[in-house]
C-alpha cells in the first residue's frame, strides 16, 4: 500500500543535549489509522511536531504526501491537520469564527457548507455562536478537531485526542475517526489509552527513548507477541507438576491449587491444551474449573518497553 507519510533517518537533539529522536524510519500508509504508543518522554510529540512543521529536525527527511516538510513546507503543511494536546485557541471568539479563521490560515477560500458539515459531525452546530470560553472541556476538544479539519487535510494527527474526556465522548470521537477514514483521511494518533489503540488502529508503532522499536499490524502483533493462558483449578492441590507434563509449558501455582498453561502464537496452543487435558485425565488429576485469558495490547506494550529499558 502507498505511503502518505514517509520518515527516514529522522533525529532531533535539543540545545540541552537531549536526544529526543534517534534515526527514526517510519512509513504510514494512505487511508489507515496508525497508533503511536510510548511512555512519557519517548519522543511521540517531538515526532509529530517535526512532521507537522512545528519542530526543526536535526537531521533526516520527512515527506507528507510527496512534499518535503522543509523545502516544500506550504504544500506539505496544507496536507496535514493537527489536534494538539493542549487548548490553543482564542477563548473569546465564537466556534464558527474560530474554525473559519483556521481554514483561512491555509489560504483556503471560504466554504460555509464544509464548516457546517464539520461542526455537525462533531455535534458542535448548536454551539456555533458560543464563545469558546463558555464550552465544556469536551466541547473545547471537539473545537480543536474542527479547526484541524477546517482546511480539508488528507492527514490528521491526533495527539492524545481523548485525554481527560469522559467515556461517552471518547466513544463519539472513535466513531468520528472511523467516518473520517472512510472518506480517505489518514489518521495518526498518540494515546495513553491502550484500549483506544486496540479498538481503533490498523497498525501499531511503539516508540521508546527516541527509537521506533516495533511497527506491525494490530492483529499480527497480538498474534505474534500475545500470550494465551489457561488456568486449571484442581480439586486436590498438587505438590509439584507431574513429570508426565514436563514437556509442556505448565507451572504450578504457589498454593498448588492450580496448573497454569501459557503459550505464545496465533492458535493459542489449542492442540497442546487438548493434549494437556488428556494427560491429566490419564493421571487421574481432577479439576473443577478452567479459566482462559489472552494478552491484551497493554500486556504486549508493557513487555516491549520493559525489554528495551
């Protein structure tokens, strides 16, 4: 699939000597939702800032829909919409004027029909004449998104888009992201909510200490790095794992009351689970309950970051 954002050899060293990005290479596909995950200070906001033309890179190259972000800044920036973490708008201006003004900053001619559609999609139409200062925190967040969409960008960056908003608004924003993708907009989001990435993203990138440590399709990532775990609660505790099970990834719980079988891989080790249960039956080991659990994206993320720390 064709890339719409291409990052190669991107580095950023601040005046203090802090190395925020280290030779980052990244390709973002046209029309996908890409989630960038990483702990605080990992380099997420710096990377977005450089791509959006807000931060000067130390070295490397970035193309936005084929336009170099430095030598062809205006064309590159016109392709990009950015929803920042922090509110950055005139609190005493109306919603309509704020969003319309943002469109004008990109040299776009007035388009009342487009602005109306954006405000309606974001449930802001009935607030169009309200001053920003009178809006709730969630509504202010929607205004930031409306501003980013005002000039009809092909690429939309969402930096922690649902931080601090309630669950209902978060779900509304997820639905909006899906609708935008259906219109062809490529969405790149950073988030601290792992369930947000798991729910929304087509692909996941993990950044830590200024380096991209992994990029993969979400489903492939869960299959390759996820763990399937079966806990078998025993009717009678065991003193140790029976020798007949030594070739299987089975551990005994601390109290001896359960056997825990853990496996990696896409199939969750279903064949070996069947074999485990067959052997337990042959050994006369009775159990009273089975409980299964599969790794979430959060488990994988924590393991990856720990491994690189």
